[in-house]
C-alpha cells in the first residue's frame, strides 16, 4: 500500500486526473460487463426457455384434448392382430427404437431410451387413433439433450 501512495504522490496533477478518469471508466466497465450484462442475458434466456416450455405444454394439452374428444365420441377402431407387431411397425415408421417390450396377454409394456418428443407423440397418436389401442399409462423422464425424453414405461392395451 505504501508503494502505491509513493507512486501517487510522484504523479503530476494532469497524470492524477488521467488515472482518476481511467479508474472511473474501469469501474463503470466492470459494473456493466461484469454484473449488468450477465444478469440481463440470464433473464432473456429464462424468458426464452419459459416460452418454449409453454409452447410444448400447449401442444401437449391440445393433443390430449383431441385424444379425449375422440375417446368420448367412440370413433376408436377396434384392434385386430399381433400387439407386438403393431407396436414394432409403428415404432419403425417413426424412427423410434424399442429397447424392451413385455407382452402381457392383451396388454404390452414398452421401454425406450432417449427419443424425440415430437416423434413419440406421433407414435402414440398412431397407436391410439389409427390402430385402436388404448394408452393406459406412460412414464417419461427428462433427457440430458433438449427435445428428447426417456421412456421409462408405456402400457398399451387392446
């Protein structure tokens, strides 16, 4: 600290004014780029994330309402054929890979690793709307990659 005081005392008035002015600009720069900008960017990122999540939620609600409306109307075709074959064929059509499948009479349980959420919705829609299966339960987990979900278990029945 003593070295700084000696250095300061050795400066001419003009140099002291220049160092003081630079110090003020440095302080303002640290406040702006070190505090204000990161907080502002984090707020914008959070808003974008919220809007994306709300869009996904609205899409899921609309799809759920469509499925519920069709179930109430009784426009559901009856399923005939092999449950395992139907589940496998539909998964292949949507580019999904089933990691495990467990048939249980007129029911089947399916597990998948990370799959695109949009493809999974299309897959389930085809199984329920076109094939006439009933979606009894679904258990999903968030994946590390955005847009992907881990299917812990899907239970379908005839």
